[in-house]
C-alpha cells in the first residue's frame, strides 16, 4: 500500500513540480496539494493522509504558518507524520 501524503507550498512551481516528480513513484500517493495554512488544514481533516509535507512560510503572513499547521495537525491527528521544510 502506498504512503498517502499531502503537499503544501504557496509557490506554484515548487508545489506542482514536486508533485509531478513524486507522481511517478509507486510507493507514494499524492492525495492533495495546498497553497495556504487554512487550505492545508481543511485537506488534512478531509483526507487523513499518512504524511504532510509543508513549507514553513505560507500565506497569509509568510512567517510560521507551516509550523502552526503542524501543531494543529499533531493535535487533531497524532498519527499523521509532519515534515516542515525551509530554505533558510
């Protein structure tokens, strides 16, 4: 059974490019993509993936939305793995 994941990044090229790269790997199943913290949280609540990969900075403030989302996800769904990425 493939690892189901959600990918969140506000940058369209990063989000869709990464999704396209991972689409060809049979061990992974991309459930959905998100461009903001609120969109990510709604998608996670709806799809309950195995893993979330999120950018640390997303709309609306571009500061720590990825970290905030990770905390909420861990509280609501403690079995979901969360990976927060940053280029800083």
